[in-house]
């Protein structure tokens, strides 16, 4: 980007933050790359850009919201590293227009937004991420959004452009949530009051907006609004194709509020495991009361669906915290993400249990069961419990892939328990044998003595 609408390149803010060049521009802001001269580290500077068609009241409202966004990001960033952090905020004067320019200094993130990733994958004609890849990619971002929900904050503009894939040597690629400029405070937990609306402007991105953002009669805006938008982004990542067919405000609104145009995995021709299908179908419900109450609740249902979809041994993926690493080949796209045709009880009753790609498994122990992996990030509204000890599931040795699969029959505890006194008969037998030998020896000794006595006493 070459334009500098404020002419701020080369300026030093607060005596420490030097602005280098503009790197992005949106409808209401310009973002610059800068340098923290005190520590020699890069920074991002976001400046509010006010359009000329705003009246005095609109300008004051946008300015207040911009400053509130800085305060909000600062407080949210204190308790979570998955939301972009604010360093300071203030105002400066534009050398070009002479007007005051509100700004905030943000942490610098190397990487790119999820929207760029989506475009790149579509240009490469990729067919969609697997469920495992989707969970690993979105884990941190969902936790950041859920942190805001726990504080009573609704983002109201969850979309690929506001989910940033930051890269670092410390943790690789990690998703961060950006831009709470449209956020709405549901309670006074944070202690910030944001204006809910700004004139007649559409306070969302139509392609990812929830139905209630188009028509207030559908229901109130809340954390469930972000759940709807997040579900659309997740579905888009699983198919590498847009979810909403319409383009523009009117087309997207018509599609969003039409009960016959529901965005569900089934309506998109996707075959997902039952639990995950149900979670995403619920998240995109037209009825706001049917949706999950937070991003964490939706995420918990999705991960529960991942654990239940295949009865395989799990292990935490390296460096991904609670992200699951399921055994067997990963699915290559929406067309290959297929729910198993059997259920665990049916498979056990039928005497066979097939894994993905013909992998064989043997079940050991008193009851075929599958241990759920512990989560390093407990989800809200889901009671935590200590995992019970279940038998391990392991590949059967010495059997060809795709061959018959056997399940060891359940072994009762009684048959496995050691029998007390099981050596008693042997001991009794040995005692009796010794006594018998002693008796026989005594009898023969007595006979020998009697014969000799008779010989001695005979005339």
C-alpha cells in the first residue's frame, strides 16, 4: 500500500513509537507498521479514519467507540494471549488535514489473516481441511473468543479477516482474534460501555452475519451471535468454498433470514460425524435460543464429537495442548469426512470393530470402552470430571490391514479373581501321603520284629 491519508509516516507518537509506513486501510481505519524505539521491536498503529458523510454526532460516536475498543482490547488481553494486545492509545494531529486522529498501538503480528489463507487454498483448488486440521487451526482463536464471551463481550464481526494466523518461533502458527471495534458489552464485567449502533451503518460483515444482525425481530444480539458467525467460518474451512451463496447486503440478508435457506452441513452436502453435524446445525439455527451460548460451548460439542466419532486410541498432538490426534488417516475434505456406519454398542454386540482404513483393534479388559482425552482448556457449561480408567485400544499384532477384526469377549471379575485356598487340597494330600508312608513303614517294621522274635524264642 502506497497511500498515506494522514501523512503520518515518519511521525513519532508519545515520544517512543515511530510510524514507518501504512500497510492496510479499511472503511474506518488505517493501519501502519511502526517501531517501538525504546526496545527496538516492531509495532502496529491503528488510526481511526472518519468518512466525510458523518455528522458531528457520528464523528463523536465513532471516536468514542474507537477509544473504547482500545480499552477493551487492553483489558481482554490481560487475561488471554489469543486476543491481539494493545500497548497504548491516544490522539495525534494529521500533518495533511490538521484534524485530530485517534490511534492505538498494538502488538505486531507476523503472518496473515485467515481470509488470505482461504483465498490461497481456493486458488490452489484444495478440497477442504480435515476435522483434525480444522481443530488444530482454530483452537487458540476459539479460546480467545470464548474468553471475551466469559467477560460479557460480543465481538459481532467474527469473520476470516478478523482471525489472524500469527507465526512465531516460540509456538509456530497460532490464531489470534482481531478487531473488537464493533463489540457490544452485555454486562458491566469489563466496566466499559460501547454504543450499540452507529447511525444507519451496518455493524457487521453480511457474508458472516447472524440473522438477528439483519432483523432485530428475530432476536437479541448476544454471544450466540458470534457462535453463528464462527460456525459459518468453520464450515467454510472444512470445504474450502463459501457457505453463503449471495453477494452483497440484500442477497446475504435474504438468505440469512429465510428458514428454507438454513446453512447446515447437510444442506451443504457435507457428511460429518453425527455429534459434529449436530453441533454445527444447532449453531446455525435461525432461533437464537437454540444455539450454544458461547464459543466455548460450541467448541466443546465439536471436540466431544471428535472423540466419539471413531473408537480409536487417542494421544495429544505435540504442541497443540488439548487438540486431538486421532489414529488412522486424516480425511482430505468435506467429501471424505464420513461418519462411521456403525455405533460402538452395535460393533461390540456384533463381535467386530473396524477402524479407519481397515486398521484393526483389539479390546482388552472387562468392558469395551474408550477413554476421553483430558483437556488443558476446560470448556464452559460443560461439567468437568476425572476421566475413568478404561482399557487401552491397540492395533492387533500379526493381522493384515483390512482383514477380519475380533473383539476379545468380556472377562468377568469373578473369573479373573484369584481363588483363596486353592492350594489346600494339595497340602492335605501331601500330609495324608506322609502319614500313610509313616504308617506303612511302622507296619512293616513291626512285622519284621515279630518274625525275628519268633525265631529267637522257638526251641
